[in-house]
C-alpha cells in the first residue's frame, strides 16, 4: 500500500470504478454461510405467537442457544447479565412504554453488546416515522411483518456475511487502533468488491478520528466522483469541512444533501451545529424542532433543543423539550442529573398550573430509577426546591435550599462530579436567596470549567447581574482568564524547553475545551515551531503525527481567520507556515 495520500486517492477512484461503491461487472464470491448452530440468539417480542414462530424458525435453521424476552426491561436485564449475544431479533413495538428503538439506543450508549452482534429490528408498523426512527439508529437490518422463514434466513445470512467481512476493521476501530484499521480498510477495499463500500466508510471514520480532516475531505470527494449522491460520503465531506472551521462550505454541502435526501436527519444535525457556531441560535432551534417532528423520540436532539432554548430564554420550548426527553428517556442512562435540575428550574420559572404535577412526575422518576444514587441526590433536592418555589412556601424554600447546599458539599467530599446544569441551578438559587458567597463559588466553578464558552459565560453574567453582582462576576471572569493564561504558559514552557510535541498536545487539549483566539494562535505557533525544528533535523516526527498536525493547523488558521478577521499575529503565523515544509 502506498504511503502517499495522492496514490491512495487514485487507487480509491479505481476501486470505486471497479465496483467498490458502484455495481461491479465481475462475479462476486458466494456469501459466507451463517453458522446458526454456533451462534447465540436473543428474541425480543411481546407477542407469544410471534416469539414461538421466531424461535421455531431459528431452530429449524440449526440454532440451539436461544433466549426469549417479552419486554424492554427483561431484555435489558438479559443483555446486561449475558452481554454476548451474536444475533438480536427485536420487535419495534413492545407492550411497555418503551420500544425497540429506545432499547437499541440504550444498549449502544452503554456498550452492553459487542459491535459484532447483529441487531435486526422487526415491526408490523408501516408508518414512515416509526420505521425511519429505527433505521436512523442503524440496526444491521429491519423487517416488516409478515415475514417468511426464507426472508428471515436471507436477511440474517446477508447481515452475517457483511459483519464477518468487516469484523477485522471494526474490531481495530473499536479498539481505537485507527491507523491499523485504516491500513486494513484500504487493503480490503481493493480485494473485497462486495464490501468495498463498507471498508471505505470505515476508512473515512478512521481519518476523522485521526484528525486528518483535509485527507478525509479528499477521501469522501474521491468517492463522490463515482457516486455523486451517496449520502454518507456527502455527509462525511461536510463533517470534514466543519472540523476545518469552513462553515459556509459545510452549509452548502448539507443544503445540497438535504435537497436530495430530506429525511437524512444527521445532515440536519450538522447544519444545526453550523448555525450555532455562526452564532445564529434561533436558526439552530428552528432546525432542531423540524427534525424532532420527524423523530420525536431522539433524546439527543431533545436535549440540544432544551439547551438552545435555555440560552435564548425560551422557557416554553425548553419545557416542551425536557418533557419529551424525560418521557421517552424514563430510566435511561441518557438522562443525567443536571437534566432534572434544569427542567425543574424551567417549570418553576413558568409559574404554570401544570408545573407542580410535572415536578411530581420528576420526583417519581427519581424515586423509581435513581433512589439512593449519590450522583442524583442534588437533583432530588433541586426538584424539592422548585416545588417549594412553585407553591410559594417560604419555609419549605429555605429548608430545600439548605439541603441543596449540604448535598453539594457531600458530593465534593465524596468526589462525585457535579455537572454544569447542577452548578447553574445552584447559582440561580443562590442569587435568588441573596447568598453572595455561594453564588460567587458557583460562578467561579462554572467560569473555570467553561471559560471561552460564550453561551455559559453569558448565562453566568446574566444570573449574577440579576442579583446586582456584576462586579463580582467580572472579577471572577478575570481570574478564570488568568488561570487559562497560566495554563497557556505551562504549555509554552514545555515548548521553550524543547518538549514541542508535548506542548502541541497540551495546546490541542486547551483549544478543544477553550475556543478562543489566544489559545488557537498559541497552538498554531507551536505547530509551526515543530515543523521548523523538523526541517533542520532537531525534531523527529512520524508520518501519522505529521498529517495530524497539518490538519490541526488548518483548523487553527480557519478558526482565527473567521473569529478575528485581519489579526496581525495570524498573518505572521501564516507566512511562517507557508515558508516551512509540512
């Protein structure tokens, strides 16, 4: 395999022309036979008749190790306690309040099953929304009832063949061995025409994980030369541009993709991120609302809408999004402690008659799924505080506020992480109670963790200002900025003493968590210095590092160029970068 990206792209075009992602004229080898007897199965179906039919169909094909389940909770219990099923056949509509989509989401989120497990969704529903929701979560296949034994065997066999063919690459990818996975994908995409597209797709993801964003863009562009409307390749191309901070080009690609595939929801998600990066939160919120109409059970999008609604002071939209998230995600690991706090705060702020009823539902969820869990103790107290506020019970408000303080202190002593929304809830409560000491402590914690995050900074400033503590907020922000400067100084000191590659990684970490111009300029300066030393033999750099730093550098330049047009220091860095071999 060539080490040159240009050669790889030329070979990629040849493979696509031969049939990697397009139809191939040459004969394909037969599918690998599915070893039914050797595999283990979990059949999840609430209909006893269908459970029996599925079991008999698998037995007739040679299956022996078969478990059956009739509900979401029972299936989740079996998966957690066994966790090594080879094949899962899951009905989409289960008899309890949750469905196969949510089960698949929970299993994938918690990594309860290996990537090698086949997940096939079965449904009798032909309604577009429900079927599409399942497909969006990417099971290996889905079947619409009624199903014949031949159809079931064919789909399992096809999915098994694909999974086995890609297993080496997916195992390396899951093990975060991206360079090795990339090399294997490039090799196999040449010799395996049936699954070449699968290998090329994994190769693109490897390049993204390696931060080789420009090369990833070129990779997807080469695929699109042969298959110009292939959705995942077009989205990959847009994602690569997004990470290079080229937002206008990203939006143009997504607009074209959405015109061709209006229901490709991941494209909508990326466009929403583009709007947010460009500061248009209203456009972000509008787009996410549109997507949720097509897939109302997406917990991730519900949280995103709630977050944007809070940032734009849209209380009702935040309440609606949190209500859906807590309804569809009841008991899910996706619901974090801070989700209870912010929802409770929005309900108390609304002053609606339904607020108390909804707060009681939150209490019920906490009792049913998080009882005696220290991570959720503050959430319990925050819901009680919000209920007291809604009732206007001064004595209960004071008592609940005191309990929140104790809960935070206990969490700190036990080393339990307090998330951003919990800290924000306590900040708002402290300001409302006139507790300056606690308010300043919470503001300080939030600034230290999120300096450079304009949304968080704005929220903290607004809350502190509502209590008349603008000067305190300014002082705290200045202190957090100074702390960041010291972190910059630490990385700069590494560079000064010749530990350039360590400094580069430290700057990359700072740039990832603190999106401000100064950090990006320092990171870019350090990258230039690495390549200057490499050019004169002072620094050794392997090929993977060289390419990764090239891609990072492009992102740094694009970010500062858009954030601070005409920045004199950036122009100097650009000249130095152009003058060195990279």
